C-alpha cells in the first residue's frame, strides 16, 4: 500500500476578545474545514488544529474596562467561540488555547532554543512608560495623533484611520490608554528577531513556491521590496507567556514584567495544540511527524491581514529553530464585505455567527460563503443573495431533486431501490457527469479553489434535477416500467454520490441524506475515490424522507437587512442628503455677460468696489467684494459674468443691482471672464 500523504492543517487562532462573525468564517475557517473534510474523504493522514489566541493588549484593555481579570475574558470568549464553531460544523481534531501550560512551555522552549543559537539581537532603548499605572505602554496601551494622517485616536501599533503600522514613539501627543497620563520615556531592553538577516533565506524559500496564490505572493514581494525590519518579540506587559528567566539571566536582564510578543507565541499555538491532541490520544510523541517529518504538508488557512506573520515571521522562527517543516502553502483569503460596506465589529456592523445560528441552518451559510469565497479578491455578502442561493440552489435544485426521487420510490416502489436496466444516452450522461464532478472537484479542492468546487457540486445537482424532468418517470411508470426503474435507480445512485461530494461544504445535509439512504456509519467515513463507483444494490431499503432545505421567506431576510441598515445609520456621522437643484430652478437664474465701464473704491468699505456695468441694453451699478483683489482701473474694460436678475440690495448705503461671478481660489478671488471677448448682454448657460 502506498504511504498515506500527511497534512497538517491550521486555521488562524481567533482572538478571544469577541465572538466570531462572517468575515472570520469566510477568511480562515470555512476554507480550512472544507479542505480538512475533503482530505479525510481522500483517506489522507490529516490533522486539523485550531485554538483561541488569548494573549495581547486588547484582551487586557477589555478586562480593565469590565473590571475583571484577563483570564475571565478569555475563559468567556474561548467557550463561546468553541461552541459556535462546533455548531457551524468546524471539524477541528483539536481546539486548544494559548493560556494553557503546554502552550506556555512550548513557546518558552522554542524561544530558549533560538536564544541559545544566538538568533536574537538585544536592544536597549527608551520606551513610553505610564508613571501612574507604573507600566510600559506597548502597542494598544498608548494612543495619540497619527503622524501620517493626523487622526487623533491612533493606536501605538497602528492607525485605524489610514492603516499605517506604527510604533508607540511615532505618535504625536501620546497618552496612556489606561490612565490618560502623559507617558514618560524610560529605558528598557527587548529581544529582537533580526528579520533583515533572514530575508535572503526567506526569499529563496518563497521562490520555490510559484504555485501559491498570486495575491499572497504579491504581498510577500512588497514586504521584501521594502526590506524586512527587525521586530521586537518581547514586551513589558503583565499578561502573556513569561520571558524564560534563564534566558533573561544569561543576558543580564531582569525577566520581571516581560512576556513574549503575542505574535511570537500565537502561531506556536498550532504546535502546542497538536501536542495536547497527542497527549489525549495517549501517545504524547505523536505530534512530531505532523510538524517535523519533511514529507508533511503544513497548510495555514488565514485572512490576508495575517500574511506577514504566517509567510515571513513564523517561518523565520521555524527556520531558525531547524527541527520544523515550513508551510507548503498559505492560501490566504481576501476580505468579506457586508451589503457593500466594510465589516466593523466596533460599530456592530457584522453578522455574528451565534446570532445567525439562532435563526438559520449552518449549511445555508456554509454554502453561501463557499460559493462566494473571497479567494483572490474581496467579496460581498448580501442577505438577498444568501436567500436566493438558499431558495434557488439548495432548496429548488438540490433539495427538490432528493425530495422528488425519494417520494417517487416511496410511492411506487415501496421505498426499495428498483433495479437498473441498460442505460440509454441520457443515463450515460448522468453517470459520466458524476465521474467528471468527482474528478474536477478533487483538482479544484487540491488547489484551494473552493468557490469553483461549490459551483461544480451544484451543477451536478442541477443536471440531476433536469434529468428527472427529462426522463418523465411519472409517464414511463405506465408505458415502460423498466426505463422508469432505471431512472429512479440512477437518481438514488446520484444522491449517494452527492452526499459524499457535498460533505466538505454541506456536512449537515450530507449526514441527513446518509440517514435517509440508510447507509452504515457516517458520510465522513466515505471514500472520495469510490464516489460513483460504489453502487447501492437493487432492493436497498430507503429510510424516512426528511426535507433538506425549507425556503426562506422575504420577511425573515428583510429583518436582517433592516438590522444592518440601522447599525450603519446609528454609527455613521450625519451626512446631509445632497440638495439637488432642479433644471427649472437653475433656469430661473439669468446669467449675462457685461462690460465694466467704471470702477471706484467705496469710502470706509475696505473690501468693496462700486462698478458701473454695461449689460448691452441697459447700464447698472453693482457693489462687489473685489477691493482686496483688483485695483479699480484693472477692471475697466473687462467682460464679466453677472447674475442679472438678483434682487437689488443696498450695501453700505450703495445700491447694488446684480452680482458678479468670481472663483474663490484659496484666499484670492478671480473674476470669471469669457475666453473670447464677447459683446455685453449675452446669455450664459
Ligand atoms: Zn493615520
């Protein structure tokens, strides 16, 4: 027997600071789960790992705000996230957490190994320190004005307004996010990962992966082009994986109050969760082949905002260590927008998984996200599209085909699978379509093209539904019972094939069909390569029919759209609706050319000039605020544009019968004059 291919799959560790939303699912979780399920059906040796990322400043800030400990925050969100993932059908082999002892140990071991290999550089420098809270202000503990865009509330690590990544010392007028105190500069020592040194090695490694997604390679190349910068991988914070004391001692630095940077320890969470999985399997060494055997394919499923960490920083750490495999691929997804707008968790402009699962089935969302996955560019989720996908594709094509086939067999064949006779042309087409679908989907899934794979699966359901129509079994039942039996036999063979083909994307519906077909075990145990080859025998008894997808009504969908619209309105700053001028209104304004005949200053009015103008058939007097921009004599002889039907007014005791048009150019006023000399009194339109 050939050796099984080994896959180590990871999905980005969700940050235990809030619930999961659709953007997370489309980015890192659904693609990972589809791929893991597919690998299991392909009988590969696969392990799929995830867990909660429980360190970092935002968790501490939230804890302070709520007056609880960081541990209480992460305990709450770890449980919440874990449970909603389960209900969504995420099939992790293990879901860990970075506050666990195994993780702390593993992170410290890797850090220690790198320190012993003299990989790190130590730098002492002055950093911002809050004298009231008596702590250094790393990352999001400090806020201030962005030096790039003047945004007043930028974080110490990034400006949310212009997206620039910052360091706390870049901020103008920094203030502590804890006490609002003005920070002082205080000397501290930190360990740096010398990424600049690693760049040539990383470049060589990336050059060996031209098969990666172009959007991922593009981002990596731009990091290379700008030159990788050394990164501090320790922090002065009270929450995180403590800096190993022995390492600090050797360096002559006090370890007290120092922790590993969250982005150093978080990816190590994949390894420590694999270790915990192995311990639970009763074989603590079993994690090793998944991370240390050179034949293992390590694949990270992430969103594009994590590319730098998974494609450059973590691989540099693994390279430096030497015992680990490097990722075989990092199929990072782009972002998912919502109803045409950017998702925003702070403004509650998001669809939360927990909310969703209270009202709808997980498979409907899995399908809608898979078939619209932001693989190479941003995608948009809209509730109306969700409803249309559910009603027209899941219910009307897939569900209807299963339902009508079952109903027919229950009614006319006592629920037992009728025998298949010789296939005709259309029968052969259906059988061929099953083969093609299996082969095409395999190629697509192996290339992380989930969107196309979902489309291919649905094409088979549509084809089969049409096959049922074209074969007219309700007619052949009386005229040619053998043909009718063949038709229904093939329908059931197709349903069996679909149950496995759809399993990675629609696991819950796949399991329902499995039960309806009264097949042994579960569809997850099926063999992908047997799809369409393994046939159910004639006489096989079908189980109870279950409706797979109930149609979604407009009003249910409308409620969701309405909720998002309100979230958007409540939080976006009042934007006045543009006031349009109707054409009729515009036509009321009479614009005419006029020639300036005379101009003089008005005593005691510094800004005003009194002009005499010729409108062709009449002469008028106009007061204009031009004294600071033109000498009176400059104006005489000029052709200008005036509003001829403006209500006369008296300005500083001088009558004005119209208004001159001028352009406000910064602080200067420039008269509008026709390009060619024009006779006075002409209409301007
Ligand atoms: Zn900015």
